[in-house]
C-alpha cells in the first residue's frame, strides 16, 4: 500500500492537531476498528525531530488524532518532512502518510 502524500502547513509555537479517519467503504458508513493498532509519527524539521502523540477520538475507534504540543513547536526551521506509520494487529507495518512540512514562523512570543 502506497502512503498518501499530503503536504502540511504548521504554525510555529501552536499546538498541531490532525484527525485521520479509517473507513472500509467509499461512503464512510463502515468504520475500520484500529484499536489494536499502534501509530507513530514525527516531524523532522531542520535537525529537530518532533514526535506526534496519537489518541482515538470516537467510540467506534476509527478516528485517530495526531497531536504535537505547542511547547515542542518552537525554534523550528522553515521546512522539513513528516511521516505517520501504522503497526497493525498482525504485526505488519505501513506508512500511512508522508510529505513536506512548511513552517510559518512565529513573530509574537
């Protein structure tokens, strides 16, 4: 399975939050249970690696939230890369998403 390539714009100094939904049909009526899966991801911006924290948002456990606290989003370069990976219950690892990160520099501190 090829990873989705999605470029992200982030604001330096702000909390980053992104939701990812998992469905087994194109009409989004049959959720995929991802509760047994493990997710990892991070931004690599300049020489800094900023890890993402993942949590489930829905009782159907098909919506995942990726979050980076604002305190980790400081002193960043203007661009970098990111990826998000999934380790499923069968111990198979997949890269779900990847792409470029553009950082809007914080002016007010």
